């Protein structure tokens, strides 16, 4: 029997420790201004990947207007930064810069044509995430985007 390739690197990345409050399974409900009158329902999970070397996010929304997706978050020690690489069911792939602050995690991309920002606020008791997205098209004003309330479903 042979050892798994790269198994020595499958260990906790200490730089990602500030993301620990996100780790878990969450039931989501939300709204989007482009689909007024609709409440979206789904699930999101954040999990340690490769023994904690990365954080893996998965999201599913039951209604077809919002795509389900997957993302990997990692760190760059030299730059002191975090990056998220996202992919969804539309075959859309994007790179976001991730920032961690006291009680909040945010990610953003400032690409010409379509920029997005998402702020995730963690409840003090860790039982809820409030997610607020904003977007800007073609350098225009920032507008509301997807908003979610996430309730922890795992202990």
C-alpha cells in the first residue's frame, strides 16, 4: 500500500484559522432585487479541505434563478492575503479577494464590467450568518445583490 501523494501537506493552515467561525452546514433563506417577491431557499457549507490546508465552500439554492456553486479559499503567506476561486453551475469562474475582520468575512472582485462585494457577518454566538451582497455594472453605482440569512444546522 502506498501513501497518498502530498499527504504531508494535508494539515491545518494556521493562516486560515480566522475562517473557523464559517465552518459548518447552514440553511439559507434570501432575496435578490432582480427577482422581487421571491424568497430563495438552500444550503451552504464551509469545510476544511485537505486536512485544513484550504476552506471549501459549497452552496445550493433550490430556486433556479440563483446558481449553485463551489469555491476554494486559500492564503498567500508572503502577501498576507486570502483568495477565493469560485465556480458555479453556469460554468462561471471568478477570483475574489477575501478579507477577515472581527466578526466579518468579506470577498470582492473589482473587474471592469461587473464588480461584486459580499460581507458575511457572524453572529456572536456563531449560530447565524448574515450575508449582504452588492454589485456594480460597468463602473456604475453599487446596488444590492443577493442577501442571505444562514442558520447553522450542525451542532
